[in-house]
């Protein structure tokens, strides 16, 4: 595993309504999981609102265009 593949675990409290919406989304989009959704959402937030750099862009694009076959092969 190189540094680009390293992950950090976080714990976040979210409103129950948002959790319900997330669960509904995940049930109807089996290629996505909670970690992928959070990575996409956080990287997009940083791109739109923060002083982000190429790292947030790379994570956002990698997250959106990742395919389950690529995950299993890696």
C-alpha cells in the first residue's frame, strides 16, 4: 500500500434524517458504501469551500469514478 491508498478512520455524529437518507441511497446504489459516500462528500465540500489543493481533487475524482472491479483487483 502506498501513501495514496492510506486511510484514516473518523467518527462523526450526523442527524438521524441524514442517516436515513444515506441508508436509502446505499440500498439503491450497491456500488457505493458509506466510506465512499463520505470521501466524495468531504472532498467536494473542500473543493467548493476550502483552500484545497490537488489532493482533494484527486480523492473526489477517484471516488466518483472507482468501480467495484477495480477495488477487488487491488
